[in-house]
């Protein structure tokens, strides 16, 4: 093996009797100065890998800082009767400094991690959020290689919970999986809340966990947790990559599960397996999936068509399951002349400017949607989960369309359950219906929709000037935001009163709205916006939260600064957990432990390297939003809000 001399110190850098750590290429060395001589040893203690360069020279011996093992500081030889010694390298003292003669580095060997990350990116999983640490370094290095090839974008976050929420937001927006990444033990358990958000909202996510070495697994080692068990409920697929595993096939199954099942898949990488050599070729989705645009059964379709033909006031409700198939559903609505409302998770899937669009149905919704549901004689639901917050009337005749057989009639029987791809089914229904309505597209319902919007907009306008001298009203905040953002912006919303007010007051055009739907997890908003930005759609990205929600992952603002994420965060700051205060009052209880001690969030944003704006009066709001949205990079608008004016 060839060798090369490398300068490791200048004269005078290392005092007599001291040891230091020096890195040359991928060599990490413990360099000593003892009795006028210099020594150069491999930095890893042969006992358990302790960093000898962080040790000390005591009584003529170099002592490992971990377990006190002793070695000769110049030769690395341990005192008798021990025989294990770190590698020792020749040292040369030259006029210009101290040199060590080191073996030239061998070419990098393709590893199990390389083969699996190559397979992952072949499936299109090219975006990862996570934290690199001691038990996932081999996988991390494979990601570094993939990033250098241009196959992957990696975003190092401040907390693994934010990584999982970012991946969930990415999946909700695109329908494609991103990955989140953590070390063994707490790094992986920190992922769980965001992964549960993805699971219950059917967002595809791949979770990758480092693990302790197999030799100590299950023996109570540091950060040794049974991760397959910990992830058993949240992950549709969870496997450990053992030595000898058909490792690329495990990655194929994980990616396929996340994508096809719209669920969480999880892989565990023991430390030593990550760097084992691999000659397995990477593979991808070719030949492993089929088209999922499955038409409905004829009998169910015929029953649905008959009900639609006989109905005088059909009402269409779309949920998040119809996010990527709205064009045929809107065409069906126009042919029927049927008003269309969305669930809260489906907000933005039809424009509030559309002549048949009625906004959101349910607790976070508009009186327009609830009025049409009450007046309808048939409900047609596409990709909706019938959550109690949506409040779809179970006593109405219902046609439910969903690709998941378990979703049909999940909470109560429906009149006709139609199993099929929602877009294909909408087209089939439209094709089977008469060609035109007597009053043209929308019939007389277009006039009714416009009348109901007129009433609601007048009510919203009457609330704009509400002022208790305690901050801005939600009506004013979301009217201004609606006027300021791009008509096709991606908006990630958090959980709390701010979310309910957003659902009620903010009028959508071509916006995409991301939220923690079924889980309802506070803290979702800003990390999800990071995921949306990483999807590189070219659209404006905005997040909305209360002060309670933003506080959960506030330091991720520095992540946004690091990667120059062009995200505008709108912070509705009322100094308390306002939704909880409201719930306590509703339960006839005293308000207790909901107040918050906040910084000046605008100044905090500036300190993080972002751009902060503070709004304390209504006349400051429009300019602050406009300037924040125009800023090229992360910006935050800290709006002092009145918790009572929601």
C-alpha cells in the first residue's frame, strides 16, 4: 500500500505533555507530544473506539477518556499483559512542521446503505428531512453520495418531529413520499407524532432509523430500543435490515408500501450493517405497480346514476381523498348543477370563486355549505372520511365514492357505496347522465350559491372593524391575507383557533391547503411548509399558526434560513392557547394554564437570520404581509391578535 507524508502540526501547536485530534482526509489521528517526541496513533481506542485524542497523558501513558485504557503515547503499545494497540504511524519533524506518514486511502466501497439509497431514489424518493448521528452514519454517508450525484436533496432539521411533519406535508401536497431520518432511540421515537399525522391523513412517508450494533441489540445498550415494536402501530411496513438481508428488496417493499398504500413505511439499519459491502444492483418501480384508476362496478354505478337522475337538489362533498382528481368532479357538478362543498382537509380543492363552490362544511366552515347540505335531497361524497368535525348528515340519502373499501360506510350505512377511483367514477357518472340541465350548467343553484355568498360576505365585512383594543380580529387578518397571497399559493395551517378562523374566513382560489387533519397535531404548520417548499412546485409557500403552535418548532426557522427556504409564516399571536381557553369556558370550567410567555417573534425571526415584521394595529397589516411575501427568503409576520375575536 502506498503512503504519503502529511503535515499534521506546526511547531509550537501542541505543548509538551498534551494530546490532540487531527483529521487528514478520512484519517482521524491522536497526535501526542511527550518527552520531546511526537507520536501519531489511530484515534480509535481498540477497546470500544474511544477517542484517544480527547484523552490525557498521565504517568507516561496516554489514557483513553472512555474507560481509562493506557497506551504508550509514542508507539501505542499497551502495558503488559495487554497486547491490543492502536495503529501507529511514522512521524517526521521537519523545518516547516510535524508530518505523519499515512497509508493512502483505499477507494470507497459500495455499501448496503448505498444500494438501498440508490433503490430509494429510483422510486422517486429524492427528498429527506432528518438529523445525522452516531447510529446512522453509514446511511447518512450514502445520502451524502446521492446528494453529490444530484439524486437527492437532504435537509438537516433541528428536531426529528419537524422532519416527520415536513415529510407528511410533502406527501399531502404531491402524493409522493418523502423520507424522514433519525438515529436509534430518541431520534427515532421523536418521529412518531409526525408519522401518525401522515398515517391517519393517508400521506405517503418513508421513515429511516439508525440502530445500535446487532451485537448489543436487545441487551439494554445505550439508546437500544426495539424500534420495530415501537413503530408497529404507525407503520404499515416495518423491517430491520439484518446482515444477509436481501436489502434492496426491503427498500423496494418499503417504497412500494408508502406509495401504493399511502401510508408509513419504516426501515431499521443496525450500525454495522450500514457499512457492509454490497453488490446488489439498485432497482425501482418498473414492473412492481399497476394502474390504480379502477372503474366502479356497473351495479353500483347504475344505482348512483338513478339516484342522481331523480334528485332535485344534489349536493357534492369532496374530501382530501379527491385532492388530485378535482377536474372530473367539478365537471360532474357543472353537468348536474350541484353545489360543491369540501371537508376542512379538502379546503382549496374547489375555488370559492367557482359559481358552485360553497366553501368548507362543518365546524371550520361556512354557513353556505351547511345551508346547502340542509336543503339537499341527495349527498354525493368523493374521497371524504365522514369525520364528526365535518358533520355530514347521516339521515340524508348518500352516494359515497372511494377507492378504499374500508372507507365506505365507515361510521354509518350509506345508501349506495361506490368502490372505485374517484376521478374515473366521476367521469363515468357524468357520461351516464343526460347531456344538459334545463337551466344550463349549475341550473338555478348558481343563483342560490351567489345569494348565500353575498349574505356571508356581508357578515364577514361587518366583523372587519371589531376592536376590543386587545389586538386584531381573525376576520381582518384572513381578509388581508386573502388579498395578499398568490391565488395558487400553498398554505400550511396549524391547529387552534387560528385554524378554525382560517377555514371560516379565508376564501380560496387555486390554493392548496395542508393541515393536520385527523390527528390535529399542534406544531404541524411551519414544518409542513418546509416540506411544501422542498417539493419545488414553483408556488408561493405560506404557513399560518398561533403562538402556541409556532412555539413547538420555532427553531426550525433557522433551518429555513440555512436552506434559504422562501416561506412566509403568519403568526396569529394572542398570548395564549386560545382554543383551550375556549374549550374550558365551554365546559363551564375556569380558564387555567393557557397563558403563554412569548418573545417578540419579529425580533426572534431577525435574530435567526430571517426577516421579521410586527403588526400591532390594523393599519400595519397589509404592508407587513406584502413586504414579507415579497422577501426572498424566510419571513415571519407577528400579528398581535385578540383571542376573543375569532
